[in-house]
């Protein structure tokens, strides 16, 4: 019998592909397992074995139209400097906020004093009828304290403010004193006060009014005698070293009807009140400022402060030296 020859069938291309794929996969698994075994035997930590076999992922390709230019690039294109805007939570913002004082109804005024910031709110709480403006200047003038509650020595050679809070130093005498009414007068005052008063008196005579000074410079000793005569009671007579008369710039005036009274029957007192500022004087103790000055109404008491200050006070409706100093901190001398 003749044997039939078996014909060898050739495998198809697909079959050959899977056969080769199986060989490659098996080879990869064998090599990988062998490599892991070698690395393990070498003592490589397990958490460092897997990254060895991890491939670096390809970077994602981003379309060109989706790429936004960096701020620096925009700045360079525009030929302008790029200033980064800090985020709301940055350290720069927090540091700047620390330098900015907290919002306050008081620190908006030019005469606000930071050292007094802790005094303004309590004073307004005690006086809710006062505006923030009034609170600031009154605290600056120490009016949040009782009269004579805080004594400050005004040792300037030409002091402006002498009151219940500012006193003159012991032994104070004005730089120069000259006769007031005439060359033989025993009343003395500073030269600038006398010059201004004589011009003021001349203007009064042009209006058929006559003015005479009946009191001027006083020593501290004389002031102490007057205060003792008042049983050392404040309000009508100043304490020694607290009197403006000791500065040589205060005058008490006498008119045809006696001591001047702006509300009296004569016109002299009213004319003095209306024109004193034109010659550098102010009515120091007005009827509407007794709660500020601490003294009774004295329409006859004028004080020389100089034309600059008297005009400033008149134009700004300032009625007392306390308010002037409160609005001009540190201005306690001429």
C-alpha cells in the first residue's frame, strides 16, 4: 500500500502574528520577572523598583491658540513695565494693611494727634452731642480733663497760651515792658501790645469813642493777692502763674460808661468786640466760652495775639485761644 503524503499546511498571516506576539509577551514577562528578582536580591527598596519600569509619559500637546501669553511677554510687547497685582491673601497686602490706621471719624482732620487717639472715642461717648471735629480739638486742648487737671509749664519766652492747663514758669517776666496809655503811665505791657493798643485807641476816637487801659502787666505776687481776695476761688480771678496779665499782653479797658460790656447801653463795648481783631486783639473771655476758658464773661479783657492769629480766628469763627491751639497743635507761643 502506498502511503499518502500529508500535505503541510501553511499558517495564515494572522496566525503567525499572534504566535510572534505570544513569544514577545512571554519574553517580556520572563525578563521583567528576572529583573525584579535581581533588584530584590540587590536590596533595592520595593517603592523604588516600580518607578524603574515606568516610562515617562509624553507631554500633552496643547493647541497653539489655547496658550495664553505670560504677563511678562505682554509687557515686553507693549514696551511697558509689568507690575504684578498681589493676590488678596498675599503677605504684601497684610503688611500694607498693618501700616494703614484703622478707619476712624477722628483721623481725617489735619489737627488729629495720634498720641491722643485713645482719648477721642471715650470723650465723645461722654459727650455724644459733640461732632468728631469738636472732639478732636477739645481733647487736643485738654478739655477732656477738669480745669487744672493737667498742668503744663509754658516756658517759651513769648507764650501765647496761659490758662487753666498752661502756666508760666516761676520767675517769668516779659522780655520788655513799656508804659501803656502815655509816657508817664505806671501801667506796663510789651512793646508790640502797646503799639497795637494805641492804634486801636486812635481808631476808636475816629468813631467818637474813648478807650483807656486800667490794668495791664501784673506780677505773680500781685496775682496771688487778687486770687486770695477771691478766697482762692477759680473762675473770676486767675491763679498766680495762670494769668494772662503776667504775660504783658492783656489789658482791661475802661470806656465812657465804665468797664466795657458788649451787651450794655453804650456802643463802646460792641465796637471793641467788632473791631479788636483788626488790630491783633481778641476778646479773651466771652460769654459763650466760659465752659472752655473756665472764666466768667469779661468783655473788657482783651489780649494781644498778633494780627495773623486774630484775623485767622475771626475768619474761621474761632472764639477762644483754646480752640485755636486745639486746631493748631503745638502753637502755644507767638
